[in-house]
């Protein structure tokens, strides 16, 4: 077991403790702390591997979601729900009106997400989902506590 493999330095041999595999090429782009007084080498460039000094590309989203547009979409949707709730006369009709308004708002959000402002679509979808969740909670409350299915 004391035979040495080419390219491998046993831990007890001292010196450089990094291990390399046989036939491996030292990595050019690895991070190594600079030593004081050490000369810097030029980057290695091959047709397959371009020079590592090139600036890395950074990608930006084409249509970013802006917080102001999320708030605007949420505000308009809250106004939409308040106006549509004026059509209801009792709790059952209010829940149905909110559910229908949520479906229309979700449709508007999907159209805006595809063709318009995704920030506004995010605000609309958040408010529509919250309204649907509130309707679900009210229906469950009446079903479990009151014993009546309120939507019929």
C-alpha cells in the first residue's frame, strides 16, 4: 500500500498538499489567493476555452415586476371587488358575486401577465386569490359551525 501513484502527493510527504488526479490539467479559473510578490500569469486561451478575462454576461429580465405596479394592480382590484359587492343583497349573493369577480380578475391577470404589465398582473392575482380564500373560509365557517351550506 506504500506504492505512490503519479500525480498524487501523500498527506505525510509535506510540501504542496493539493491532490491532483493522473492526467488532469490544473484549472486556470480556480480561485487562489494571491501571494505577495508572485507574478500574475496571462490567462490561457484555446479555441474551445476562451480567455477567462472576458466579462461574464449578466441577464436582466425584459419586463421586470415593479412594486408600484403591483400596488396599482392590487388597488384597482380592491376597487373592483368593492364595486361588484354593491350588486349583492345578502351573504349568499355576496359570496357568489365575489367568486365571479375573482374569476374575471384572474382572467384579467392572466391576460396582463401574457401581453401587458406583469407587476399589475401580480397585484391583481394576489387580491383575487385572497378574496377567493376569504369566500372559502366564510363558506367553511358556516358549514362547520352553522351546519348549513351557505352557497345554495
